[in-house]
C-alpha cells in the first residue's frame, strides 16, 4: 500500500516528512523499509566505529584505553569486519526485511506525519528497559558451559573488544539477543493496541528506527574499549557503557547487562567487577602519594 494514502492530506508536513513520503510513493513499502533500514544499520554501525578507530592510531588517546596493554591490530579489524558483514547480509538482512510485514500486521504506523518527541521519548525508554532486562538474563544463560562452548564463545574471541565487535557473534546468538531489540517494540505495540491505550501510545516506524540507531550507538560504545571523561556513565551513574562491559570481556564472567548497571548489582553479578575497580583506584592512589 502506498504510504501517502495513509495520512491526512490537510496535515502540513515538514521537509523530512515530505522526503519520507516521496521515498515510499509508488514503491513496494516492504522493499523501501527493508532497504532503508538495512542501509541505515550499516551506515550507523560502521560510522559510529570510525571515531574509536581513529583514536587507536593517535597516541594521546591511549590513556583512555581500558585494556591499555592489549592492542588490536589492523588484521583484527579487517577480519572482524569481513565476518560481521557476512552476518549482516546473510542473517540480519533477511530479519530486517521481515520486520515490516510483522510490524504493519500489528498496526504500526509508517506514513507521515512523524510522532512528537514527547511521544517517542517514553517509548524508547521502555524499549531500553525491556531490552536490558531481556539481555541480562539471556546473556547470563549464554554463559552456561554447553551453550557458551557452542555459541557464545565466538563473541568472546576478542578479550579486548573494539566497536565493530559488538555484533561479532554466532548466528544463533544474533537471533536470540536480537529478539530483545526488535521484538520488544512489537510486543509493546501489540499490548498497547490490545488494551486500547490511545493514539498517543501508537508505535511509528520512525520511532523504531530511532530506537535502532540509539541501540547501535549503545552496543558499539560498550565494545569500544575506551572510557573517556565525557563517556555517558560519568554523567549518568546507572548507565553501563564500555567501562562496565569491557570487564565482561576481560574476565569472561559478570556484568551481563547491556545498557544499565542495576540488574548486575541486584543479582550480585558485578561483585568481582566492583572489587577489581576498587583495587585499581587504590593502586592509582598509591602512585599519586609516592
């Protein structure tokens, strides 16, 4: 169905909304959404990594490296890129294309106008909370020895992770953890429709795409291997970030959450991490007092 038939013609669309409508006009919406979402995913995924890659080749930024003694090589980056691209085209690409029919079947809105940021913000917050809860429990399950050996071990190939290693994983892991990112919003929308919460609770594709962009930023930052003074966790204490997740790759256990710190704290799976950071602080203090 042409998306231009879905909005009120009396509504004044802004420039972005007009371009959005033109993108769909006279075209198969499944193909348009699939191609646009896939290209957006690739652009954001690799584009967000570039600043961290540049930092790797500038000595000044070495002091912000979480595992300073472990240097990733150009071969590491290239090998990871090849395998991630293969996974994107063979496994993630088809899932991205399947999202449109699933979402529209549930009544997700595609046409302009876009929802207001006041509507998008709480929805994206719900998606973050749902994904983090789901990710914590599934990630912890993945460290069950039989599953770890066959599946999750692939992701732990890099003990000192870097940005594009965020989606370097076994296809089974990609599908399991991807459920929390993609299906969380679909479940939200199905529940909102079932209980008839009202139009302000409706899910729009632009909200979903915004959520995906933010989730990619979170995943790449968490695997960046850098902790800068401006890193988000230094401003939002419950945010996890690279400082939290990097320890998981270093120690292979603990710190199972994706975005927030609270589940690891509540279930005690960050005790070794907190003890390790405490030792680091004491060692730095000793050096300063000498």
